[in-house]
């Protein structure tokens, strides 16, 4: 059997990360587009509370984590991921409520792209990151350029906060993924995020969160 060529090996190694990036971008835009339709009913805080609250209920019911047997390091790892998740989602939805969706997503992508720059060790990898930044800017902010209206400063600030916590989410999530926590750790992180965000959603939307039409 012939050995695989270096070119085919490098292409197969590249395919995984590329698919993950495409999946992340697709799920982010799809989820944000759906959530934006809830803003009139429950607001940005309510939409974030619904997303994180439902995710926590589903994951906790599935994983049933035995937290009492966990080490303190394992618990803290899940808590750190949960805090990052809560801040990222809450800030991003506040940004989407004030900015065009493309602009909000573009600014938020500065987080993982900035993290990639920090972690890059080769100039070729840095070149790909720079090209990615340019492409995201063209696709996102370029769509808004013809509107002639300045972006809402509060929306931009919220998107930048979301970008920072997306980078933190990647770091804490990667650490959790390499530990023994697995889905159980993600379930606990989702619960932490829900505990932090749901009270704000309840204060903002009240009983509207339980409206069958919204759910």
C-alpha cells in the first residue's frame, strides 16, 4: 500500500479545523438570527436567559454530573467556562439588539481572531489570520457601509465585550475538553451561565419568558 503523500496528510489535518470554523460561524449566525426575533417579546436579556436556561436544563438532564465527587480544579474549570459563556452570550445579544447582525458578528469575531494572533508562532499562520480578519470585515462591516449611519457605541462596546469573552470561552473550553469532565463539565458550565443570566432575563421580561408562543 502506498504511503499517503505529505500534501494529502496536511490537507486532511487542515480539513478538521476548517470544518469547525465553518460550523461555528454557521451556528453563531443561525442562532443569533433566530434569537433576534425574540427581542420584541422578551428583549436581549430575555433571549439570552432562554437560550442558556434551556441549554442548562437539557444538558443537566442528559449528563447528570456527580459534582460532589469532583476535584476543586475540575469544578473551577467548569465555573470559569460558565462565566465566559454567560458574559459572551449576554453581551452578544445586547450587541445584536443595537447593531446590524453582520456588524455584531464581525466585531465579535475579533475575539477568536485576536487569540489566534497571540497563539500564532509562524508567519504563514499569521498571514492566514490577517486574511481572515480582512474577509470577516468585508463580509460584515462592508454590508453596513452603504447605510450611512454610524454604529451604536453601546452596541460596539457590547460586541467587543462579547469578543473578549469568546476568546476566554475558547481557552477555558479547550482546557475543559482535555480534562475528564466532558459533557458533564459542559452541563455544569451551562448551569453556571444560566444562574448568572436568568435573573436578568426575568427582571427584564418577567412572565413573558413562559409564554408558549415565545418558547
